[in-house]
C-alpha cells in the first residue's frame, strides 16, 4: 500500500470544488466542516482543503492545519469510500489541539461515508 499523496487524490480545479459545494451535503463540528460528493467515479477518495485568512491570519498557522488534515487523509485514504471531500477549517488549532482536530475529522468523514 502506497502512502503518498499524489495529484489524483487532490481536488485541484475550481470546477471540482464547485461541484462538491453545489451538492450541499455537509457535516460540521466545532473545529471543521466536511462537504462531500458521494461516488466520484474514480474508485478512490479525493481531498480539497479550505483554510481562510479569517480563520488564521498567519500563513504558517494555515499551512500547519492543512498539513494535519492532509496527513490524516493520506494515512486513511485506502479505507475511505470513493467520494470527493472538502474540509473547511472553522476554528484554528495548533499542536496542543491537533489530536482533537484529527478525532473530529475522523467522525465527520465517517458520517459522510
């Protein structure tokens, strides 16, 4: 099992993001919100990330949050259904609260599956 995060596992184009947002399926928690589009027809899950400047002003804080979510997805991508997921971070988290963010992400993705 490869543990990389290749381009085929990412939502990159505006049209991909728009189609997931237009489907209007979502689950949320205190720290993040997951939008999803069931059955992308590719046979594997894809991930898109949204961390706004309103959530965290500093780029290194936004990048850390994206790294945590990406790493969780990378480790669990083989067990996920072939859906498109967009994770939107609502509130900032750091090293001390990253474990809570991972558990909330796991719960939200499980609901969306």
